[in-house]
C-alpha cells in the first residue's frame, strides 16, 4: 500500500473554474499588466499562471505529475521553471498593488 495519495482527475474542472473565478474577481491579469509582466511569445501568460495557481489544490507537484504521466500543463517543465525563476517578475510589487487596490 502506497502512502502517496492517488491523482484525483475528477476535480480538475472544478479547480480550473475556481482559479478562473479568482483571477477575474481579483483582476490578477490587470495587476500583472500594471507590474509590467508580459510574454512576448510562446505560451500565454494566462495558461502558465492558471496552472501554477491550480497546482496549489492538486495533490502533486509538476514533477510528480510528469513522473506519473498525469500532467495537465500544456507546456514543458522548462517553460514552467523559466517562468518561476524569471528575475524580471516582481511578486512583491504584485502583492503590494493588489493590497493597495483593495
């Protein structure tokens, strides 16, 4: 018996809808534009961010999802990690803008 939980793909649509609602309610994409965060080519910013935020509610990381063949991302792990390590993204500024906008 494995101590790791199994992948729950039944909740994927619910998770996606919740993240989409969160992005709309809190105007996340508008805040990102105010921070100067844009992608000039490749995978849309919305796609990467929604996957990252959805991962909070999944029971596995991107690494484990790929290892078990259950990854729902429409992009490679290199795209994901390059985005997460991008030195031009100022997450603190994003949080401050949202806090001051409330």
